[in-house]
């Protein structure tokens, strides 16, 4: 009888952990507030010249850059674009993520993500929402889309 109870308990724990991870994935999907992300960034523009150097970043605000805008980073592996919505509390977030040194922070609760990878550092296990980035060598611009 004890063995059946232990087996049942283990099975229930497994089911609830799977359901919890599905809920977390659904919550992250709800962060993508069905908006079209389609932004072109001119790397020669004074606001974005900093992006020509590896390790540098810039904020992008435009009507097609999402609800709260984007953070674009020139990483050693190429350009990355992150949504400025905090993925662990979205879609209710109205406070933008901010860059602070080598990390991205949600200042109200101190949650942090790595600037170069978007992976969580503390306060959350949900990575940042990342958009596709394409570099156009001819025009020296990048296109960010979802």
C-alpha cells in the first residue's frame, strides 16, 4: 500500500511540474503582445553609431518596436534585440527594462538578465524575449522582426 501511495505521489508531482512549466511557457507567450515588430536601424545614425562596436547597446523606440520598445546589443555572436517588457510579470508590465552595466534590470523587484545572452541572472528563470535581427552589409543597417 505504501509503495502505491509513493508511486501515486511521484506521478502527481511530475504532472504538476509539467503543468507548471506549460503555464510558464504560456505566460511568456502572452508577453508577445501580438504586435508587429518590424524596425530598421541605421547604424550610421548618431543615435545608433554606438552599435557598430561589440559590447555596446542602444534603446529603440518606434511604433513598430513593441509596447515598451527594444534593447539592441552588438554581441560577439552578432546583434540581438530584446523586448523591454519584463517577461516574468508580463503582459501587465508598464515599466521598461533598463540596461545597467553588463545586465538588464527590472528595477521594481531587482530581477536581472545577462546583457549579451538574455538569460536570467537573478529573480526569474524566464529569459528575455528575443527578436530576429538581420544585418544588411550594403546599407549598414539592421532589420528587427518577430
